[in-house]
């Protein structure tokens, strides 16, 4: 049976949990569209996150890799369009590293685009009543680091799709950040099931508006 690798992160930035892993671990061993999902946790550490991701890809040999991360403050589930070749950490990672203006891959392309049908995925979520949007930036922290590293690896493997999704805080996290938006784990779980299913079945993305004015 074909496999999909889906990853989430350990907690970081003083949080006691990370919604990406809390939801992703529930997908482990689930079967969707005749494909088995394998979930793995990544450290929130520059370099080590990519080492763990690459080891998981070598082990699982997936047809698709979907990395999930926390984006506290965002209201929607946001499917990332592009990863850029720079680490510029606003806060230290979980090992105290704080790279500034460092390339992820020396001499690598300035950016990579997701190879997922991002607009079809957003459309399916919205049709299901889930707030979702295309995001034009994955930031410059470990999430972007992982997305860029993933797409750099897959750049020579056109048969394997890959990309990144950011999710909001869980309600129990938002309770400690008054005014911050949140989304229930059950809603995020359903959204990720839709994302995997659509990405496995759609070869050519929808040509609909998904841009931003700023």
C-alpha cells in the first residue's frame, strides 16, 4: 500500500503543546484513498528537524509528504504556497540556536513552490465550512526551514508531492493568549483528512483567486 508521510512539531516558544502534533498523531495508520498515513514528530530545531524529516522519508518511502506547523495568531488553516531559502529566527529554537539571514541550502534556489494542489485543498475545506486560505509566506523560522528543505529534496523526485500547512492555536492554548484566535482539534483533524484526500486525487490545481493585496 502506498503511504503518505505527515509530520508535526514538538512544542516551542514556551507552549506546553503544539497543535500540529496533537492533531497529526491522530492520523497515524489511518487509510485515505487507498493510502496509509504515517505520522512523525519533528524537533523544533534548525538542522535537526530536516535530519528527522529526511530519515522519515527514507524509512516510509511516501508518495506525498505533508508537514504541519503551528501559526499562533492566524485565524484560518493556511496552506503555504512558497518556501524561501533563509533562516531568520525571531526567537531561539529548542536548542538555543537563532540563525539570522543564513541560507537553508547554500547555493540553493531563492524559493520553491509547493507541489500540492493548494487552491483545490483550500476550496474543499471552505466547502466543508472550515476557515482556510492560501498563505504567501511560511515565515523564516523552523516551519519555513522544513518546507524549503523538503521541497529541495523532492525537487528531483517529481512523482512525490510535498508541501506545508499552518494551523491556528488550539482553544486551550488561546486561553493563555487573550484575544488570540483558535480552532478545535476535531476541526483541524477533519481539515487535514480533506487535505490529504484532495492532494492525492487532484493532479491539476484549480485556477481561482488565492492571492493577497499585502
